[in-house]
C-alpha cells in the first residue's frame, strides 16, 4: 500500500509575498504580473495574513480604495501547514472550510510554499491519469 504524499511534493515553492504596508494597487499589479491570486502578507519576515484577489475586488468598492494597504483588507491568521503534512489532510481542511490556499511554513515560521486550489486540481489530474490510463 502506498503512503499518502506530503504537501511539499505538490506545493508551489518560493511563493511571492508582500509586506503588510504595501498598497492595494501594488498588490494587484503583482498578482496580475505573476498570474496569481494569493499573496502571503509578511511583517518583518513573519507571516501575518493572506491577501487574495477576492479581497482586492471587495475592497475596490470602498471609498478611497486606492489608498488602502494590504494590512487593512487581508485575512489575518491564514491556514498554515508544515511541509510534512499529508496532502489528504490539507485537502480535507481546505474543502471543509472553503480555504483557497494553504501557506506552507517551516517550524521556524519561514514561508516555504503555498498550495492552492489550482495545485489541488493538478494533483487530482495526476492521480487520475496514474490510476485510469487508457
């Protein structure tokens, strides 16, 4: 019987991140440039939140939205896992809570990866192709 792989096998390594004081406009430009939808938010190298494209779209309706910074609209305390967490545990928790991503952190708090819904779909495709070859 195969053992369940760890999240580090499937995560996107070295994810782009932003500082807590970065403008929403800068964050939006970074997302567009790198074609991503999630940005870990850090303060002094410490993870403090997650900023998503959805957060930015919702904030766009605020008065003076162009003057907002990431700290003001981010989600604090994002879902985090260690690189050794089994992928099924991560997928279950993401589905149960409707999380769009999991931030992968080392024990010392350093962000080393991100696992998104898109990554999960790639895993599903890979597993399906392995188990149901034509």
